[in-house]
């Protein structure tokens, strides 16, 4: 019998390979393919910093992975093997795109390919921009090997000397490629053509200048980078505030153990051995990834915009929701009926405008909100500050442990506190991942509550890139329970209260999901209609997977749209033949989470901030909320059916663990993100 679970790390690598497929897909516009390479590279860096670091720790402790009987040492070896194979694919795709750009008049040049005019430009750029901030380190002169930064690119240099008698010698040096300067630079050249030069190569061209005081005969340079363990260890010293512990933990993270060494495969063996020894890497325990000349190509995400026809996705506008256009006030519109926004097809500006109206409305008494990740220049936070300045009571539950956003969140929490906003840092022992907002308003002498409940962060930047759902409601049955959730944060005590509508983790979500699946199993055994439709980012929880297997065996039809990790094995006879899983990777990142259950012909619908992972269900405060309005239920059905019918960007998970392109079967092309954009565009016109 096949394994019942796909290892989560291997499944994640399969997800990132689907991202890589978008870079290889010639139907994707050329510059977008380049961006997908950047996304792939950035994803992989975070994967090593977080997940591979965890696998390595388990391997060293000889412990098994939760819910998986895989040996961490074997998993680590598989990760390295897959990563090397993907790296080769990556470099092949990169070179292919570079060649295609050349045919469009865009030429990538290195330090050996410059014209006289370009050489002058590169020298001037180096002298003006690079030289003032670059600092070569002579490794034979330092007492202690320098502490290398995670995510940085380094040039390991070999300085070759020759004395008056012709005797040769060499020295090693390090140079960090400055991250404060653009990685890709447009340089002057032949008219009608564009020339791109990497900052790495600008430095390479000027290496003799960088070391001119030492007068080397020649300098060779080879790129490498390291990836460090990103685990955040918080100090339990009770004399320190949570903020102080976070700051100390972030500082320590920068010195986390090195666990991946990515290097130019042309690097001489002596230099390779020297560096890996100094960085404390060993073949047995760490990942060594040979590659090409360039690393950290996540910078491709911010590649300079070029005037190339048809090289980019055509713009897709975000629509305004027609219901809001009928009213002068968001409060009047939401009081009339629940509104669900589907970002980015529908604009996130509605959320910002609602908060800005609340900040000015004299009837509004308080605003409470949970923040996990916010934009660098956050309009949401600006609205909250304005509300506080206008005398509203503003309470923010700020999760400082949003991975890799900790420093940004610390910065904003300080700003908020300085403006008189009351800030709570989550809930003791649990990460707060729920996306809720509560606005209280005095209407006719009574307090009326309005809420925003969402699957995504209150972040206007990512709202243009991630597909998410936001429910704006004045249903007092829902909003009063949202108020109860905020009481939990303010009192730091779980209330003696039974939630009837909201389903919260870690206390209720697992049991509720199990009961809902059990009801489908019961109905299927009684020959009643039974189905489960699920859209989440990840499915890893072993107990829920076992329950889904039981449902499949009972005859429940289960369809799942899972963008990323899926540990469930579908399509296995006698185990999961009634389960079908697809993944969609396209121009927007699929991020919305919702599910529906047949419920004997009266379907139940839920939208959630939670994925079906142990951490989301047992170790975080997540908010799952019901959709009660029939029009909104119909809209969720439409979204699910459109996406499950996708035969352009959907990949079907087979029992082998492979993702295969969906079959067309002579039906027209259905690219679900474009279909949904057209739906919301037409909806805005009709109403």
C-alpha cells in the first residue's frame, strides 16, 4: 500500500516547483516569467530558514516529524537532492529567458562584455555609488572570521600577487554586495538596445580598484551566500518586557546557525574548503548547493520596468463593490446587508475608507482590530491613529511574532502607543492569526457593532497580490461574538462563554470540523447527499486527513483546492478514491480559505483565517466565521466551481505525489483568475 501521508517538506518543494513551472511557461509574459524566478528564489530562502532548520534540529535529536513516520535524516537528504535538481532547472530557465530578452533588444552584460563607453559608465557608477559603502575584508588579517549575514550576497575574492622575482602568492578576501543599491542596473549602450548589468559584475569590473592599495596582479571573485536558522528564541526572563525579549530574539536570529551554503560551482576547491570550514558547515548535516555565477535572484522580483510590448501581464483593475456605491455612508450600507469583498478583484480601498469614515464619525466610540502583517507605509494604521486623535478608543492586538515582519510590527506598535492607542501583544502562549475588526457606534442611544472579518491581513500592499475574502457585517449575532473575542485579548482570560456562530481555534475549531465531517460520513452511509468542498493554503493536520480518508471510504465526495502543502494522498483505491485535490498558481497568490459541507442538502459555509495545519488549529487563535446570507453562499459556490474547473493554471495532485496539468477534454480554456475578474467587472457594471 502507498504511504498515507506525503511529507510536508517534500510537498512544499513540489509547490515551489509549480512556481518554477510558471517561469518556464512560454505562455506567461517574458518579464513575468523573470518575476516568477524571483518568487521561487525568495520562497526557497524562507523554506530553508524555517522548515529545513526544523528538520535539521529533529535529525540531530533523532526525533520524528509530527504526524509523519519519515526519518528526518532521509528527508534532509531528499531536500538537498530535490533542491539541486530544481536549481539546475532554475538556471536553465534563467538562461533561456536571458536569450529571449536578447532577441527583444535587452542584453545582460558582465564585466568582460563592455564597450569603452560602458566601461566609463561602470567606473563612474562604482566610484560614486558603490565605493563609499563597500568594505573589503582581508581574511588573513582578521583575528576572527567575520559574522556573515543571512540573505546577503558575498564575493569571495582571490587576490593573486607576483613579487619582483616572479614568485606567486595569493590572499583571500570577502566583499558583501550592498543590498541598499539596485541589483539590476540599466547602463548606456547602442541606441535601440537596453543593457542590464548586475551589481555583482559592476564590482567585479572594479576589483583592482577596490584593492589598489595592495596592488594585486589579478583578482578573481566567486559568489556565495548562506542561509541561517530563523527560529526565534524568546527570553523567558520575567524581568524583561515582551518587547525587550522580542528585540533580543531578533538580534540572536541574525546569528542563527548556518544551514545552507549556495556557491558558484566554478569556485576553486581550496577556497570552497576554506569557507565551509570557517562557516562551520559539514557535509553530513548541512545543505551545499552548487549553482551558477549569480545568487539571491529573489531580487528579480524588483527588476527594473522595461518598455517591452506584451512582456507584462495586462492590467486587471480592482472593482468597487456596487452595493457601497448606493450609499453615502459605509455604516448605512453595511446595516442594510452583509457585504463580502473578494480581493484583489474588488478593491481593498473599501476597508480603508470604512476605517477612515469611522475615524471621523462622531457616533463611533471605539475601534478594535487584530494586526498580523501591515504595509510598510500603512494606510490602515494611519486611519487608526487618526481615530485616536479624534477621541475614539482604539485598541490594537498586534502579533509581534509574525515571522520576518517582527521588526516592522515593533516599529508600528511603538508609533501607535505614542499616539495613545492601547496595544496588546497577542494572547499568552498563543500566536494571534485571526483577522477581525470591531467598530462600536452609538445609534439612537444604543451601542451597535460593525465588524470586518477576513482571511487576509489588513495590508493594502498584499491585498493587490493575494486573493482574500473580507466580510463586512452588522449582524449583531456575529459582531457581539467578535466583541467577546476582543475581551479575551483585553482580559487575557478565556471567557466562560459558548460561541454559537464564530468557531475559534485552538479551543473549538478541531472539534467542529470533526463533527461536520462525521455528519457527512453518517449521511453518506445512509445514502443521503454528502460532500465537502475545501479551499485552503495548506493541509497537513494528520487527524483531519485521517478523518477525510474515513469520509472518502464512506462515499463522501471531497474536492479540495490547496495552493501549497498537501500531506493527503488522493485517489488511492480503498482509501481516498473520492478525494480530488488541485492547486492553482497564477498571477495572484491564492490565499482565501473557505469550506462548505452538504449538511443533508442544507449546506453550511465557513470562511476562515486558518489553514488545516496543527499550528493553526491547536497553537494559534484563528477565527472561522459562518456565511449566513444566501447571495454570499451562492458567490462562494461560484468561486469554488470556477476554480475547480480551471484547466489552464490548475495542477491535479495524483496519488504518486506528482502534480499534473488539468486536462482540457475539448472544453474551452478556463483560467479561473481571469474568469473571476470578468465576473466582478460585469457585476460592477450591472448593478
